[in-house]
C-alpha cells in the first residue's frame, strides 16, 4: 500500500514542478487516487483470502 501511495505522491509532485501548478493540485489529487487504489487492492485481496479459506 505504501509503495503505491508514494509512487502517486511522487508523480504528482513531479507534475506540479514541471507545470508550475500553484496549490500542488497534482500532488494532492494523485495522492488521494493512490490511497483509493491501495484501499481497493487491499479489500480485493482480503475478499480473495476469505473466499479461499
């Protein structure tokens, strides 16, 4: 989970610097997307484990 969130945070920071965005909107948006994606992956894995027990 942490790696996914960090990658999206890093990508957002890079885009903010590249396009000189005020308010760091890329970083905030992509970090939240990374959190959502990580939670989705986590829930999917837990459901898979529960079905196979």
